C-alpha cells in the first residue's frame, strides 16, 4: 500500500511539474510574436518600424532594433558594422571589441519565472537578455541594466519598456468542430420541422404520423438494443447457435 501511494505521489508531482512547465512556455511564431497555451500572446512587431533604440552607461553605448536587422547608421554609432544587425554594443574603451547580434540569433520566450517575455540573443560566447516590460504609456524606452558581474560572465541585461510589451488575448473564431456541430443541429431542425410541416400540409398527418419516417424512429431504440446485445455477445447471434 505504501509503495503504491508513493508511486501515485511521484506521478502526481510529475504531472504538476509537466503541466506547469508546458503552460509557462511561450511558443515563438515570428521574430517578435510568441503565443501562450491559455490563448494569450505577445506581439512587438510594430517596433520593427521604429528607429534603433539606444542606451548607454560608463562602459557601453548600445543600439537595439527589435524584430528585424537594419544598418546601424544613425547618430554617433558609426563604429557599428555596416552589415544588417539587430543589436550593436560599442565599448567606451578601445581595448574591448564591439558586440553584435542579429534577428536570426534572437529567441523570444518567457523569463525564468514566467512573468514577462524576453528577447534572448546568443552571439558566439556572449548572451544578451532584453527584459520586455509592459508600459501603458505611448513611448518605448530601452535601458542597459547592468554590465556582466563577475567579469568572466558574458551575459548582458537590458530592459525594454513598451506599450507593445503587454499581453494580448487572441480572438478565437469558431473551430471546425463547432461549425460541424452547428451544421448538424441546423440540419436536424430542418429535417424534423420541415418534414412535419410538409406531412401536415400535404397529407393531413396528425400525431406521430407527422414525424418524417416515423416508422424508422419508432424502431430505432429496439435496433440499438439489438446492436448492443449483438456486440456484447462477441458478434454471435444466440438464436442461430440454438438452432
């Protein structure tokens, strides 16, 4: 008994963990779109039409353009590579190399605690994490949160606050199954109501005679019963065996 109870507890914990992990995933549909299993989704595609956002601190000046790659040729970021990129980190010191990232290297998913979405960029041995924060205003802001600590940690953290970073609810239309159910009940209604009207008007039927094919519907319960009995008897008719 104890062993079976322990097995049940372990199995229950596995299901809880699996369901929680599955529900906390945000499946990426496009460079700036990911959807949740509960019908909600995040969509920052509108930021693709914006100019690159910039942030800076003592050590870095960072330019970021979500969703698509662009030529970073605005303001004073002439040090950024000419090719199409999505993120460019220009160091204040000439002893540190310029860091870049592309839209193809960017993955949109939920944070480790599942509370908000993030952009995660992996470029060579460097990781850039952009935390996306829902902001109800009308302006998008980009901030470099901190340099890597300790020095050998090559992970950089940013924050992007934007009205486009809020969770949205997907408008769900009728599924194929729902349409088939509606079509079925409409067909049944037309069949019975239309049949009753026709039989009453043309033949003067009354009572059960107004039901279309009333003989079949009267025999249907007994036919179903015979079918069930036949199935449970392993598809053998007792009457034939007795003969």
